[in-house]
């Protein structure tokens, strides 16, 4: 079977397409990729390409004059053509037309198209109509919240598009059952294609157990871009009074503002690490003690319903986690209490939890191997069987 994976991001920024493409290659499917350049992540992306080994890959530019013009023009005429799928679709994101410009030339070669992200779904659907090729859609952690992460017009457009497109999909996936329910309620259709949750867990082969030996308690926090965000505004003051007893290892692309304005104040306990590929990141994190799954859900509402790749990354590495009080975290850590502790989204609660971790660090370290073994149950090899079932059905 020939599969074309299409993402509005790339392997570095979209761990779900990385995992699925890696799996498809391991199953000997002929798999190709359409993705977007990210200048700062070019070297990391090349390493990810070597890890997943697609047969062919096509990288598009985010800054395309024709795509931007198409988005702006369709936005302008949208009020006159609200029921036109192409106009509504291309008006949302310039990347949709960039993908369409490429995919309309090659989609007929494949047995399955898989869209990752809404901007990818629009052109994949049009390619499905043109070439009669089945398609799947990975909604990941997409949770539409009117007036929170989108305005009313965008909300209306997306619901219209999903109502029209999803029934034609061979299947669609989402990160958790909570996200799935949100999408299904949002679309409001009684009849939907085969759909199932697909977690953000990683392939077990990337992990190996590493005990912790540092003189200080080693915390870790991850972000694609490290700036003085609302999350760090919460985290750094919570850890500051323990600066002589801890390190906070931060992985990600560090902004100049953070280097100049924030880092000097906290540099005696912060350790900055450059962004790196999934395999090397996992090797580094395995040396630490505690992962911070800290999100302010009122800023990123989807975090309330999803379990991010970081939660699985910490668990599969054997780390203990401190996680903010979101709906999904409450469920996960209630089901797996040995893996972490819930904290309230305020400085006092996180500080109390950090103090408790420091006091009990010997016990936490002694149980690291137990957590590592226990978390093998989350390995991607189990989740991937759901995906394989959907793909095998299409082969019949």
C-alpha cells in the first residue's frame, strides 16, 4: 500500500505524523511525506527524515505569495460564497492552498492520503474527490472553542467544513477520548466514519533506562519556543526559592528576549538545552528526575482535554511528573498514581509539590525503574494496532 502523509507542520513539530510515518515504514508500506520547512529546525528535520525513512518527501515554503494571495482573496469573497467548500477552506490558512498546489499533481499515485491538521485536511479532501483515493484525518488535540481560540466566523467556517468533509473520510483519529467527544459534539453529525483515539505515546525502541545520580534534583520542561510565556511565569517563581537544590532543564528554541530579560535572573538554576531530534531528546531526558507537565488551560483550552506527548515522554522515561489540574491530567494520574502528582495552577501549589519532591527524592529515584517498566504499557506498538486495523481494512 502506498500512503501519502500530509501535515501543515513537519516531523519536528508534529510528533504524531513522525510516529505514524515511522510505523508505516516499519510495516514496509511505501510512505511519502508533504510538510513545511522550518528554517531553525532544518538539521533536526533531516535527522527525523533519516529515522522515519520515507520513500519521497516534499517540503513546501510557509511564505508563498500565491498561497497568501489565495487566502486573502478567498477571505474577501467568502461572505458572498459561504457554502463554497474551496473558498471557505482556502480562506482559513495559506498553507492549505500551498498543499493543494502540490498534492493535486501526485495524489493519484497513492492508495491512502492521511491529513494531519485542519489546513492539511482541506486539500487532502479535494484530492480525494479528484482522484477517488481514500483519506484519513488525524485531528490530534484540536478542540474548537469559540471566542477562546477562534473568532465566531472562523468557528462557523470550520464547523461547516468538518460537517461536509468528515463523512467522506475512511477514518479519523484524535489524541484522547475527551478530544474525540468534543469534535463529535462540535460537528453535530449522527453518522460519522470509523474513528478512535490514538495516544501521543512513543515507540518503545527509543527508550532505555537510566538511573539518576545528580547532586541536585533535576527537573525538565519542554517547549518548541522558549520565551517568558504564561507557563514559565508560573513555573520559574515557583522553583526560584529552591535554586540551590535543583536544576530546571529547559529544551527548546530560546528567544532573544528570554536570553536577555529572563535568563540572567534565573541562570543559577536554569540549564538551557538546544532543540534536538526525538531520539536524542529522549536519551537526554532519561537522566532527569521530574518532568513538568505544566499548562494553563484557560490560555490553551485544548490542554484541558488532551494528554500531550510530554506526559508520555516523562512516563516512558521513568520520570515522576508534576502536572497541572486539567481534566485529562486528573483522569490519567488518577488511573496511574505512581507516575505523578496533580498541582493547582498557582505558585503556592507548585512550590509545595516541588518541596515534597525534594524531600522525597531518594524514594522517587529508587522507584524510577518501576515507573519505566510500568509505562511500557503505553508503548506505541499497542496504539499502532488501532491504526493498522484501519489500514488493513482499506487494503481489502
